[in-house]
C-alpha cells in the first residue's frame, strides 16, 4: 500500500453492534499508523505533538538542559540501546516494539519554532539524539531534521547532534550554514570496526565503514566531529585488536575526539541484551551475569581495566586524554566516561571538539593490560 494512501480509520463495529473500538493505540495526538513494504516489519505512528522541547531533569549531570527527540523508538534496533525502557511509557515493550513501533512527531519543526519564539526562551543548548536516533531511516521519508535545525539556528540556539545515521550527510550544507551563526556540535556513534559484529548487535544501522566515511565528510566540510565509542562490549569488542583498529580508524577518518566506555545495562536494556547474548553467545551468558551482577554497570575491576586500555590506544593514535567537552578526564573515574553520561547521551556543544595534536603522543603505559581473569 502506498504511504500517502494510508489513513487512520476506526475499526468497524463488532458482531454485537457495540460500535467501533478505539483506533490502534492510545497515543496522544495520533493521526495515523503507517506500514509499507519499504520498511518491512515496522509501523510508524504519526502524532501531532503539543511540545517538543524537553527539559532535562533537575540535578542531572548532563551538560545540557534541553533536548528534542522527533522520533520515539528506533529502527536501528541496537540490542544494547539504553533508551529501550522509555518505550514502555507508551505501553510498548522495550524489546521488539522498540525496534518496530516508531512514533513520529510529524509537526516537530512547527511546534519547536513556536516554543523558541517565546520571550522566556533563553537560547540554551539543545541536544538532538539523546534518546533515539534523529537520523534513523525514517528521517529520509519524514525529513524532520532540516526544519528542526533551521528553527534552532534562526532563534540563535546552540545545538548538538549525536547519530549513527549516515543520512546526516544530506544536511551537511545546512549544518555548515548553522555553524556560522550558532555553536554546532556533531558526534557520530561508533564503537567497533568489525562489520559482522556491528550487523549482529546494531542490525538497522549503517556499517562502520559507512560511518567512518561520514566522519571524513564532516571534517572535509570544516565541521568538528567527535565520536561516541560506546558501548565497548565485553568479550566481543574489547580486545587489543578491536580497540587498536577502532582508534586507528577514527584517527585516519579525522575524528576530533573520542569518548569511550563500557556497555551499560540499565533495566529494560539489560533483559533484551541478556536474551540476545544467551541466544547468540551462550558461552558468555554466565560471564555477563557475573560481570554485571544485579546492577547496570560492569564490575569496578573491569571498568578500571578497560579505562587503562582506552587511554593507551587513544594516546597511541594521537588522541589527547582530554576529549573537549569536560573539564575533567572522565576516564580517571573507574566507571569510565559513562560516569558522567550514564544515559549515553551526547555531551555539550561538540563531542570531542578538541583537536588531536600534529604528532602522536607517547603511550600512557608500556602496553595494554591483560583482561582480568575473575569473570
């Protein structure tokens, strides 16, 4: 069925004449729900939002106060996605529904423009991509981001974007114009270079090679581009070979900084990821239970070990220990850089905007440590 031919219609009365039942889902502002062969297995629930500017909870350690998320749910289907739990607030589940039931705020740009025009708006930093990816595949159809970027820019509001989506390349000219008027930060989420592993754990995303090309395109356009190398997945992407390949590739692509940290398994994500591990890597299931216990973070010993390896490979490939968005080196915290950003969201107005020095820095240690043997 063609996309534009689909409309939300009430279901017919039942055989007892009880009248039409409620349409599809109790989503506020629901206009219609769309399925199409182009996005097999995914339903898009188009809604009209009353507000799109979200205030970050008071007391949060996030370095921004406001966010905009034009989509809820994400077809990238990353098994480790920290945002899965948020889908349950819409009466969806945190597993398959998160991947396949995507809510689209079709009027996001118009509503945002009105909110930014209010006299009370203080032109605070607005972060995009803090919950679900604003450049997931549906953005190619809905094209919400150009209007959002334009509204922020014209109001004089600084903005930052974190994404895995190579569709961002479409908006590079727009971001260049925006950067001439307001502070603009761009971050790419990329934590592994193994194409097969990426396809397994983040099946709906562009592969690592495609994201590395995007980093280079952003840098060629004169835009800073930091990388969120999260999550490093225990036993799957934390080897010396994996980390060396990752940081070497990011340096070659011209990334302006890297933030790295271990897999974070908050409730909702934990259950889905552990189910995936049990099915695809049953030999690791017991190790993960011991490594994470009943919490969201890997053990302190593992995090300390991983932080040392990250420091080593960052220095080896010319990245300074500072990553350009915080006054303290988060890798000194045993939880790694997730200590300040437990939700995995984009930091400040430019992830890793600090430039790498011209020459390689000396390694912080003689070599990477061996993995702890307790797990």
